[in-house]
C-alpha cells in the first residue's frame, strides 16, 4: 500500500485497561511509520462503568447510546478526557507523535442533532443528545497535523454550529471522517474477528446488499449494526477499501498497512 491515508477506528474494548491501551499504542506507532494515520476511538465500557458509578441509567439501541444531559457529561469526561489522554500518552511513549482531539476542535466533528432512530424492531427512538456528522468538505486541522507528521487521535464527541456538544457513535464518526478526508482505507477494529455469520464464522467479504440483509434479518449484533451502517456511509462517500478486523490481534497492524494475509480475523467490505 502506498502512503495513502488510513482512518483507524478503535473500539473501547481495545482500550479498557492499561495493557490493552499500550498494545494498541504500539500498533498505532508502527502503522504511523508506514502510512498517514488518523485514529478515532470509542470507550463504551468505561462509559458504562462511569454511568453505573453515578447511578445513571444506561440505554442503548442498535449499538447507539441514548444520551441525556447527565449521560453526555459522563461521555465527554470519559472520552475527551481519560481515554483520549491515556491513549495519546501511550502512543507517544511508543515513539509515535500523537495529538489528542475531539470532534469539537476546529470543525473536526461538526454535527446536527440525530433524527429519531428507526430500530431494527421497528420502534422509533429519540436518541437525545446524539449527533449526526455533517458532510462538510475537508478537515483542515486534521490534514495540517497529518502533513506535519502527527497522528490525530480523535474522541467521538461532536459540536453543532452553536457550540453545543453531542455524543457521536465512534463508528459513525470514523466513516464520516474517512469520506471527508478522502482516505484510501477505513479500518474498523473491535473485539470480534470481523463480521460473523449466523454460525459464528468470519465472513471474508461482504457487499452492500449482504450488509442490508444482515441488518434487516437480525443476524448482526447491535454493535455490528452500527459498524455496518457506518461502513455503508463511508462507501457512499467514496471510500473503496473498508475492513472490519479483530483489533485484539497483531493482525491489526498488517491489515492497516495492507500487508495482511487474505484470511482469518477480518472482513473486507465492498
């Protein structure tokens, strides 16, 4: 693969303790030595734990977190504070050059309130303070940092034109950024070995029709539904190389740099 831009989304399960954060950071530092890399991260499990500690109800639909004011304060604190800072520090300790951002920085994640979500069970759900990324051309701050050799590490918090903060699904933000940055590849790294079929086997590839079928048939899990929808949005935005991979495996590095063997642990979307 040439030195094209790769947008890498890291699921929160890959950052839930210090050991996993260091492993992800080492992988990111190695990848960034070979390609121009932009990282978007989630933090679902840490947010869940923080909500539980604060006795705030935790409600999710199809992998999307229903967000009220109290939940948003926790999301911003955990994603934009704890997780982002720890990951940036770990990447820099691994000899990378990371810079921490949120979508609120310089229009990186400009959003509008998400419309009511039609759940897979047919229910129409008001997601509250959840943002839907806007298709604003270009991302000047991210592009400037990348040209200077830095790795932007972006927490999935967005802001609207009035400066109001919103929770943004990390997969959705990664897909949107990949399209706006005209990235050559989008890598969605989570805790499963790619997209699994009804028998738990990894699908080597998946087209748009099959993605829609998995969602409508209920074959995909709630978390995977959000990933597949984000990948479809990236496709519609012109990203032609999209991979969902098991981020707990060293294969993450090989996939992101385009050198992975074409079997096991990941699914290419087309």
